[in-house]
C-alpha cells in the first residue's frame, strides 16, 4: 500500500514494476533522440516518465473513487497493475445516471490531464527534458482517456453504454448484456487494429504492436465474459429469499455431545444446529465443516460447543430479506452460515452461504 487518499487504500501490484521496466527500456531511445547529450541519464528520465504515467492512471482511478464516494458508494481500494488500474467499488450503483457519471469521471480527468500537459509543453523550451515528458504525457493521457471510452465492458465506455441501456429499458441486466457483447466486439477490433494500420501504411506489423494488441484484447475479452456471467447472477438476485433458502435448525445446549445433537437434528428433520443459552436465546452456530472433520467415533465425547462459532450481530438476518437486500446483508460479514429470525424474533433457520451461491449459479 502506498497511501490512503480520501481514506481509500492504494495498492501497487508487482506487475507494475514489470511494466515500469518495459516503459523505461522502450522510452529511453526517444529520450536520447530528443536530448542527444543526455547520456545514461536517459534511463532516469524514462523511468520518470513511467512513474508520471502511472501517477496519471492513479488520478484517473481517483476520479472514479471521488464520484463514487460522493454518491454514497464505499470504495474498498484502488489497485495499480499491469494494464492500468481499477477502483473496487463495494456496492453497485443505484441509478443509471449515477453509474454513467462514475464511469465517465476517469476518462474525463485523463483528457483534462492531457490538456494540462499540453499547456505545460508549450511553456517549456524546445529540446528540454521537461518538454519531452510533457509531450509524452499529452499523448498518453489522451490515449488512456480515448481507450477507456471505447463502448464495451469492462472499459469505462462500456459502463456508460450499460447505464444508457439500463436507463432506456429499466433493466440493469439488459444493459450489462449489451455492453458485454459490445466489449467482445471491441476486443476483436483491438486485436486486429495494429496489424491493419501497419498494412495500410505499407509496412510489416511490429512484434511489440501485436503483443500489446493481444494483451489488451485478452483483457477486454475476459472482462466482457465475466460481465456476461455477472449479468446472469444479476438476473437471479431478485428471486433470492432468506425464507426460501433457510435450512431448518434444531436448538441444542452447548454441553450436549455432538453425536446426540446430530441425532436430535435428524429426528427433527433439521439440517443445521443452533447452540442456545439456558433461556433459549441463540448464541452460536454449529459449523458444518467442523462437524465433518470430527471422526464418528469421537462425536459422543465432543461437546457441541467445540464445533460451534459464536454468533456475531452481523450474522443475524431477518426472514423477510430478499434480493439485493439479502446479498448486501451477507456481504457485510462474510461467513459460511447466518442465523435467520422470524418476524417475532424466534429462530426460523440457518442460511448457508453455499445455498445462496448455488441459487445464483443455477441456470
């Protein structure tokens, strides 16, 4: 982690150093051409450009982050990696306009940075290192802004397209599907464009152009495919219900042997066990994995409390939770199980995360 602007941690993945090295190596000859007497310092200037480029990427991601935070959406972190950066927004947008503004904020800032770099370039002396860096930042920021506004997921332009379709149809799912398929089309275009441009200019495509085109196309194609899978999940979320997915639970005291507790559960037709205090209030949930790991010949001698986990307040859910509200409730504190209470506050059952995942994965 390199900092916490606006309270959001910024992480740099190890792949960034690989890209910084490549940029330093590729850009160094251009530095020497522009400033012939610079000598070995060309590598320092080239590395400086790599750092400035990723500072621009960070500002791009901060633009997304600031708009998301102002919209009331928490941001988990910002990561800088091989092909750029990503802002991990914890909650989905609640309206198409909000989604579009968050998405467009990054490319818009990149364009503004390019314009600012151009103004700096014009103010500096021809042939100076400063002018060279400013000129490179003009090109790179405008390129980043334009590339990210290509109309397909997972790019920012794809999110704008998704928001537009969502707003027109009233269905978030439809927006994601349209923008994801557009993303696949963009991936194909990015793959063939470097070779096509080279051929139209009457030269052989360069290996570096083909490699970068392939990497970017792969990134977009994989992201678009993941978006399509996410769209299927989005379509199923409204049908989720804590009442329908809860397993029947049998209450047991903490000192009851596990073998006896399992017998009582089978007799009651229950699939889960809830540890209760003397007054009958639930205090813990018996962990299925811990039960499975206990050998049958040990179960008569192991108290239920040894294979139970104490309940946290965030693990207690209402039976009336459905759809997005249910997903949000179980993501506040990731766990394998949650206690579900009925409207009168009594134990209704146990909700297993595995059952929610199964419901979302069913076609």
